[in-house]
C-alpha cells in the first residue's frame, strides 16, 4: 500500500472526543446549576405565598 503524500495528520480522534465530551459536560453542569437556582426560587416563593388554596 502506498503512503499518501503530504504531512502526517496530527489529529487525535480520542482527544477530540474527550474535548467534545468535556464541553458537553460543562454545558450540562451549567444547566443543572440554573435548574437548582430556579427550584430554590420557586421554594422561596411558595413559602412566602403559603397555602392560598382556600
């Protein structure tokens, strides 16, 4: 089999996958943090309003 002309690829598929997964992980952590803040705010609002179903 002949070698292809040109420079050798320095691309590492495992490193690319790792970086992609790391970025996805950071995005998901941020979404989780935001969801936690929303839930905490909803709890405080519910406490302030009390039970107003009557």
